[in-house]
C-alpha cells in the first residue's frame, strides 16, 4: 500500500475553511461532514478524491476511509462497473423530459431482492422517502400520529422531535412521538395513549444494538393490531446488512420500507418500496419533483445492485466488518480499555462507542487523532465497503493497536489534553 497518514499537514484545508466561514452557514452542506466531528486543527476538512477505500485530502494526505461518504459508497470509490455505467449514461442524457426505461429496470431489480417491494418509487435523499412514507401512511390509514424510533432525516415531521427544532411550527409537536428501541412497552404506552390515531410506526430495524428476539415481529403485530402501518427505515441498513436489507436478515417484512445511501454507490438515489395495495395510494398522494427519475443515479443503482448480486459483496462486507469488530474489541480489551471504548453494531455498520464520562470526547478525539496519524479516517459511524479487503482491515487493526497504546499511555500520564493537536470533537448531532 502507498504511504498513508497526515504527513502533508492541512494548510490547503484551512485555506478553504477560511473562505467558507463567512460564506457558508455551518461551513458545510451536511452536519456530519463538518469540522465539529473531527479534530479541528489536525484533521483534514476537505477531501479531493477517493479510490477503492482510500481517500486523498486537498493537501495530498491519504487515509483508509471508514466514513465512505456517510455510508453511501458501498462498493468503493471509482468502482469500475458503476463508473462505466454512469459515464455511458452521461453520454446519453442526465435527465429528460419524459420517463426513462431505467425507472422500470431498477424497480424490477429492487422488487427481486427486497422482500416488501411489490411496488417501488424513487427519491434523491433518504429524507425524501421517509417523508413520502409518512405522508403515504397518513393518506392510506386516514390517521395522523406517527411513532418513530431512530433518525429519519431533516424534514419537519421528524426534526420536531429533536433538540434542533427551531423554525418548525410547534403545532406539529403533537403529531410525531418517539418510542424506545427494544422496549415494546414504550410503544404500547404510546399506542394506548393515541388509540385510533396512529398512522404508522417508522423505525430503523437495527441501529447499534441488535433487536431482541421477537422485538421486530412484536412491533409489527402491535402496529397492525392498532390499524397502523409498519415502516422500516432502511436508509442505513438496506443493501448492506443483507442484499434485501434488515427485513430479509431478521425475517420481518414491513408494509413499507425506505432505502438510500448504499443502493447507488454514492449517487443520490433513495427508494420507497412496499406492498402494492398501500403504494397505490401514491396515485393520490403528492410525491413528485424535478429530479425524480434522474438517470445517472438510476444507472449507478442498476450497476451497483447487479454487482452486489453477482459477487455477493454484502457477504464480504459483513465478513470484514465482523473481523474488524471482533479483533478490534480484543485489542481494546488487551489495553484494559473495554470499559471505556467498544466497537458495536451490525458488522457492515460499526460504531465506536465510548462510555459516558467527563473525558469521553477527549478520549474519542485522541483515538481519532492517533488513527488519522497512521492513515485511518474513522468517523462516529463506520462502514466497511466491498473495497475494504483483508489487507486494509489488517492495516487498520495494526493502527488501532498502536493508537490504543498511545491512548493508554496518555491516560496513565494524564496528558491527553496536552497531546491533542487540535480542538476536541463535539458530540454527534445524530443520536444512535
Ligand atoms: C436511518 C436514516 N434515515 C434517514 C436518513 C436521512 O437520509 P438523508 O440524509 O439522505 O436525507 C438517514 C441519514 O443518515 C438515516 O441514517
């Protein structure tokens, strides 16, 4: 492998940041990419390119990436068959005045692999389709309350439940309520409180913690007993945990499901899929936008799903994720740090967790810094792609070993603050 690490410094990143700071509110288009999640002063702020699972920043530093475009780049950067499909389509047209056959072809592919997908529509962002699913559920059931469990995007119906709800009319507050994952009673309480009014339960089928046995089936039963739909938000789990998503992996088929990210290897495409009878209500519901049916993303999705099917890429991703998680946790244990740090989550989608303590963010920052020094870009949510092969996983585990050795020394010597070469990271805005 060519040299990885931060040897070139971050001068160019800082120059772009200076230009952005008075021009772009928050400095970024996506909060998860912004500098608060990385050590300000040490970490690169701008990346220039990616190849396989390695990214290069604007100063020429090369890092093995585990952010993978926030989980969107499922096969790898510059993946040959996907790039060719995009380029071929680019030579035909990007977006046209009438429909394009790819809409039909990709819908058929999705119907083939996703259990609930009798009918399919497309959006651009995950938020498009979670919001469409919610509107559809309300139209189909003629009810108004939504019970949700997870993160579902930036639209009013969901963000009203979060701490960042400024700008959203408080009148919406009563219409979306949150329940606790793996706590069927928390859902029962809400179902009883809003009896006869619940249109849908929308949830991430798995976040960091695996569902308890029967939990997903119990949620489905409870929703149906109360005349509500079950929507699985598979924006993160779809085309990742299994080709057919968490619904296939756990054997619980929802009424509707939403997908995004991994489906098009980084191109902006999301999917709303579900039972034909329910989906047909979209004949009445308004869900329509200029870039619906844009073809570069559909061409990318077609090539991505075909590649996933032909090469069982999801199995590879899960095997590599399992190795990273199990061996990573063993190394953490060897340094006696497992009470402070752990790697958790489904194998294809792993997360570093840090026990809550006053120095948690400092520990997280220090570990991120030492991994970065050795050429690894870890974010709060980490994804293994098909381009992460044995070699990169082994390199990462070796880097983790060295970084933990430095961390444990710094903790013993009580000099974490002095050794941090920038500002500690802020808490993640998206709760697990
Ligand atoms: C589970 C889940 N649902 C919905 C969304 C929103 O997707 P987007 O940011 O593409 O709108 C996300 C984004 O991270 C997500 O993780």
